């Protein structure tokens, strides 16, 4: 054993993976929990804050609820994944907003949860690359896989990772609403293709208003 490595960093470690809603990411986290357990740690999937115990780390992935401070104190590490080049792009749905901006290289970070949203120390920075044709399910798949990779990268570090403070321009994306999926009938499909890429056909489908009626569209890649 490396004498520099503290005993509490050695396997098996108690880990909690938290998804507090029926998020699209849930299947990826269920798979991640199985992978982590197979690698020698003890990982637990939590659907509420009350299920979180004391251990090495809690990973909050796809969560919508604010975690109380007494829950955060249960683990020395409280980690989240965020898809932007922090501190630029804090806030809500950063991957979606960047696709709408026409970007196909999406930064992604693993960072410490902090009182101010997305302001914690950053452990790792990576990126997700797209080609510009991917639709919502493909975007989410890449995001889910990269989330798994960042969490396992943290846990596979030979020594406890050390985060870095955020520096630079700070801005924040607003929360997206179903009304943000509205198409402009005066613009072409090509002009609005990035919007069509990020709509969810079930939860927030594309739509447009015309002659007093609302019409809903589905988009699917068939070849």
C-alpha cells in the first residue's frame, strides 16, 4: 500500500448515487451503481435525501431538489456533473442551451456541490463531441455515458482528488419551459433544426401556432 494514500480512500468505500426524480439519466446511474459495485466499492442508489447515509461520497446526478446541509455533512465529498465550461454557463439545461447556440463541443465538469449553484471546486473537465445531427435521445446518451466516466474517474484516482477553484467569466442559463419548444412558422426547418434536436417528443414536444390552432410535431431519425 502507498503510505501516502489515506486509509479512508481505500476500497471498499461507501458511496451514494442520488437521483431524486424520474430523470432520463436514471438508467445510466443504475448501470453506474452496478459497475461501481463490481469494481469493489459499495454503491447505493438513492431516490430521496432520506436514503443517503454516511460514507465517502454522494453523487447528485439529475437532481431537482436542494440538498439540506445536514445531509451534505454526511459525506466528505458531495459531487455533481455539469455540462459547461464553468464558471461560464452555470444554471439550468446547459447542454441544451449550448446546442441551441450552435455548439457541437460541449464542456462537462465534475465538481463539488456548493451553497451557490454550480460554484464548487472542479475536479475534472472533459468534453462531449457531437456532429450536429444528433437528436435528443442521442444527446442524452452521450451525456449519460460521459457522466458515468467522470464518476468512475474520480473513484479510480490512486489518491484523493483535489479540486480547483473556478476562475473567469460567470454567467447563468435560465430554466427551460415547455413553451421554449415553440417553432417560428416564418423560419425554415434548417433555421430551427437545433431546436428540433433538443425537444423531447413526449415531455416538451415541438409545436407551432397557426390560424388560431396549436399544432404539435414529432421528430425522429429514420436512417
